[in-house]
C-alpha cells in the first residue's frame, strides 16, 4: 500500500503555514498529525495567539464542517450534544444536533466548563458517538476536537484532571511568531475574514485515504516498539514523576509517529519520528510528585527522552 494523498495533505500544510498562519508551522503540523492519527488536540496558550484562527483555517482548507463551543460555567451537556424537542407539526419529538456533530469542533476555554459538561464532551471524544434519551447517534468521520485553555488565568475555571487530559493525543501551544513576522501580522491586521473564504484544498475522500494510509502503509518495527516502550517505562521510573505515560499514551506515541513518517514520505517509522512527537504526546500525561510540581513537564520528559538510548538500525 502506497502513501496515498500525501502530496495533497502537504499542500494543505504549506498553504496554511505559508500564507495564512505564518510562524505557526509547528502547530499546523501537529494539528494535521493529530487528525491523521485519529486523536484530539489541546492548545494551551495565552489569548490572542491564533488558536481559533488555526482551527477555523484547518477546517476550511480541509473542506470539513466546523463547530465552535464557547465554554462557560453554565454550559450544559445538552448544549454540546443536542437535545430532543417536540415538533408540533409532526406531533413527535425530534432530535436537534448540537455543535459536537461536526468534523472539527473548537472547544474554547474547556477549563471554564463544569466537570459534568467536560465529562460529556470527553465521552463523545472517546466513543465517537453521543447518547441522548437512550438513543445513540454516531459522530461524523473524521472527527477532531481542538480544545483550548488559558494556562495563566485560573479564576472561575475547572482544570482538567490528568485522567481526562490523557484523552487528548497531543498538547501544544501556538506561541509567538518571529519578531519580523509578528510585525508583518500587526501591519496587515486580522485575517479572520480571509480565513473564512479559504476554499477547500482536498476532498473528504482524500482525507480518509490519507488517514488510512498513515495507519496501514507505515511499518512499525519491533525495534521502534521497544524504543517507545523504553520511553514509557523511563517516564514511570523518573525520580520527579509520580505517574508516567500510560499504555494509551504509548499507543498514541506509535500512532503519531506513524503520521510523522507518512508526512516525511517514509513507509516505516524511525526513532526520530518518535522523538518529534514524544513531548507533545507524552508531557501532559505525566503526574509530577508534589514537591516537583513547579517543574515543567515538557522539560522533564525532554530529559527522559535524552536519557533513553536510541536503537541502532
């Protein structure tokens, strides 16, 4: 099986990062990697750096449906999943789909939603379906949740527990663009209207073929599996860590590494592919010991990655 539709997917990345989301190539690549892996993305960064723009631009460039959920403390599960209403004309209850029934769903400030609402959302992410009044409704394919949370402002928030953070395949930030590029962005002003007019660059069939190819056409050798397991094990044995990367996290590392190899044009995974996604996939899954909570999870995991020997070819 060949690496189908790779050039089309690369064209989407190049167009978004080169024209619309300048200086955000890492975030764009990770978002596409997450989509190809069948996972979900959590963006942690301060407001105003383009998290919403990234989600909207990605949806438009891929020709996928887009929904947005603005989380507040009074947001209810039914505001996400939808609810049944009585149709007087038809004399029956009719289900009205919520915003979760889209290919790409932006969940803005997820940590402002109550835990019950967060759980309803995360259940939909995991099961790819929702159940309302005893009836189960499948969610569309592909299905990607891009959630955001502000790591600075914590007033009136409900931080996601580690067990729920584990449901996200990748966690990353958007970051500031380089100085000259940021000046250019400031000079040109907001591109939100321009983003809305992006025409689809690929078809739904292209996306599904690319996802299938990234999963089935990229070989994962036993040596690479051993390397992933060594990283996972080392994270559990580190002196700063109370609880390391879970088995789900190990699976996520393998799936994300396959997607990286696919984007690089290889039909096999190499250890460098794993190293590229190790921190975005693994850092948020770590639980640090209480006395070490001031440390950066990213830096701790990066040190673990450096300490694990890379297998020879």
